C-alpha cells in the first residue's frame, strides 16, 4: 500500500519535490506511521456507508478520539468531519469569532488576508461575518509590512 501511495505521490506536486502552490489546502501530509492502520484487515475493509449498528468498534474509536481532542483543546465538542483546508479554516475562524464574543469583544471582527491568499480565505472570513481587509504583498509574495 505504501509503495502504491508513493507512486501516486510521485505523480503530483508535493513538499518533497517542489514548493506547494495555491490550492494546497486539500493536500494532506500524513506520516507513514499514520498510514499503517489503513492496511489492517479489520480496519481497512469497512464500507463507507455501513450502518452504525455494524461498526461499533469504529464508533468507539471515533468517540474516544473526539473526547481526547476535546480534553486537550478544552472545546465542548470536536468534529472529525472537516476534510479540507477550507473546512478547517472555517472552523478555526468560527472558534476565533466565538472566543472574542465570549469576552465581549464584538469589535474584533476584522480578518487580515494577504492578496496572494487562496480564495477560500476571504470566503471563509465572509461566511463568519468578519470584515475582510486585504493586505498587499511584496514582489516575493510576502506580506507587505508597510501596507500592513
């Protein structure tokens, strides 16, 4: 399985052979050790639409991971569903917004976004009802400190 995944990876742009361009939020950087469970017979063969009553072990594993992540982050609950950078970005911005609101900081609603950012960045901020302020970049794509 690892050789197959490596052959697929070799056909794509990645950190090992290039800079990752815009749109990289959907690329996942999983270590080899994290890939091992997908090869286990009892773990890898489950159908993605299997009914909940047929997957009690999976549900226990998912619940334990959610509980552990909640304990670590002190969040009330955790979702394991965000499958892309855009989903995670939106979840992160919502957490930031709720944090500010919990402290009564309603005025902290501005999201600074470099002009070179991926299109999901301002979209996520707008969906969180934040004011998007675009920051220019220099000729190398870095944030223009003077503009900031």
